[in-house]
C-alpha cells in the first residue's frame, strides 16, 4: 500500500517535464552505481538507500512511459 510520501513523490514527478525527469533519472542511476560500488567494497552504511533509489528509478521510468504514451495517442 502506498504511503502519503510516495503518493506526493509520484504527483511531484507527474508535474515535471520529460527533460527534468530524464535528468533526475540520470542522477539516480549514478547514485545507484555508487551504492553498488560501495556495497562491493564493503563501505555501504545505509543499505536501505539501495531499495529507495531502485524504486525512485522505477517511478520515474513509469511516469516517462505514461507521458510518452499520452503524447503518442
């Protein structure tokens, strides 16, 4: 079940332009890479951040997909 924070996050994402979403997606993918690198070297302290970043990436990709389908229709 979605919490208030994730609902607000999704709504905020829907109000952004596709370019802003792509920039945010690129930042999150870089962060995901860094987190994976930290995990591999044993330096990762906030293990929950991996899950949050992965879900944020999925949220942004979903919104981008919705926007591209809306413009195609």
